C-alpha cells in the first residue's frame, strides 16, 4: 500500500512541477506533499492522519475546476491513505 501512495505522490510532484498555478496554490500543494511524506515515514499519529485527510480533501476540491488532473491525483492519494488504515 505504501508503494501505491509513493507512486501517487510522485504523480503529485510531477503535476506541481508541470502545472501553472499561483504561488499560494503551489505552496498548499507542496505542504500537502510534505505532510504525505511525513505520513509515509510514520511521523503522523491517527489525529495527524485525520488532519492530513481533511486538508487533502480541501485541496482536491480547490483543484477540481482549475487543475482536474491534479485533483484526480490528490483523490487517488486520499483513497490510498484511507485504505492504508483498513
């Protein structure tokens, strides 16, 4: 499962690099990247995971209209993280 999340994270990084977005949105995406990395490195407890999921969902919704492919990647990450807890 961790491999799936890492693969999706690589896609997110690629999208952040390739997609033209404003500085605030790019910063939010990079922060999410960092938080996902912390999750993968097991630096996040259950409360942190819940917070990560909430922020990722908010970012997915923010991306939906302007950056649909990036929103899809964030959605895939959300699904993989949720499955990791099952």
